[in-house]
């Protein structure tokens, strides 16, 4: 699905994962199509996305095409109304894509980037695999599960579908205005000397995946799904480093890198009940996608912090 002669539409190309996927597409020689979407109004968003799909198919010609859906403004604390509006757009776009001619749908694939943490927050017996039943604790996770169900229906029209459940991605370029991304928030706190609150116990386990590693895994997964016949059952694939660390360990790494105590304090939050204590992952589907050298956590933290420092210094010069 990737490489010369193919085309890929990245929905959410301005986000952390979307930008990394676009860079990786360029490295592999795949034509990349972006989408400028007016997300604030449902009809406008659907029109813009429909136009982007049309552009994708024109670019692909008679070759294979793919959609990487990496968009999503919601976070764990988002309201059900806000998440519902995003889900309405997804359902409308899926409805349009299901109307594609059979021969066109048969050349395509869609990968939906979902949240492993949101879906498995209430699940039992970690580490979690693709066989684990999702049990969201918050509206955010339930909305991701509903979105997965919407995208699943594309398989009935002949399009290959991958539901990529992704661990905690981090790296340079994360949106610091969104209340998520502990590594980025800790790096920001270091540069601004403004402490942030940590609302979960220090022994909480998370799986951190550097964004460039994730982007490569996304495209390798698309290449793998290309071997399936059109209309195959949707595939669930966990994308994770499969090497979880505790919050305490993360804070220790921050102290080792920056030679000072991290700017963080333990605090209470009503959203803490929506956070799982143990989010370890073990992928059992297409293990060849997972066989790679991952960016070590200290290297990823340092790169993230350096990018945030540059951005802050550029802002002060304006």
C-alpha cells in the first residue's frame, strides 16, 4: 500500500502522528494527500473530507490507495457532546466511502489510529493483547470504540480495514495546548519552571512509543494488510513498544537528562478514576511489524525537550 505508484491520504496531517506519517510516506516515495478540514461544522467537515478522498483517488489512478485516519481532537477529559460531534463526521464520511465502486474499494485500505489506553482502561489481566476485550472507563474510550465500529463497515464494501490501537505516542511537535502527553508536559514544565500536577500513583505503568517509530509501524501495517483479499474481516493491531515504564521511572529519566528535579507535584483530580494503573501491551497480530529497534526512551525524551525549548525560544523572539 506504500511506495511508488500508490497514494495515501492522511487525515490529521497537522497532528503529531499525522506529520510523522507524512514524513515517512515521503521517505518511501509514496504520494501523500492532505486534507484541510473545517472541523467546526459537521457538513463542512464532511464536504472537505469527501473532496480529499476524491483527490486521493485521482492521485492513485489505477494504483493502490490508502487512508490513514490520525485525526482526533478529543482527550480523556472531553465531553460526550464534543466526542459525539466528531463521531458524526466519521459516520458520514464512512457512508460516502461505502458508496465507492467495487473495483475502486478493492484497491484501497484504511487504517484508523485509535487509543489503546482509552479502549483498555478498564480491561482485566494485563498485559493486553488484540484478544483482550476492550472496557473503556471514559466517554473518550467509548467514542473510540464507536468509531472503530463505524470504520469496520467499510470491509463490507471491499476496503481493507485496520484498527490500530496505539500506546502513548510522544515526540517533537506534540500539541502542548491539549491536556495530554505526560512526557511533553514534563519537558514544557522544565523549560518554563512551572510545575505540572500528576494525578495518578507513581507506580502507574505506561507504554511510551516514539512518534517516528509509530509512523513506520503504521505504514508497515498498511503494507501487511495489502496481502489480504478485498473485503477481508477488519484487523485489530496494537502498536506499542511493549516495554512499559512507571511514572516514577519516567521522572527518574527526566532528572537524569536535565540534572535537576522534574517540575511535577502529586495532585488530585476527578479524572484520575478514568486512568488505568497498568497499561502494558503484548501484540500477537503480525509480530513482524513489531520487530524493530525502537528509539530509547531517554533519547526520545531529549529530542522532545529540545524541540520544545527551540519552540519557546522562537516564540520569545517574535
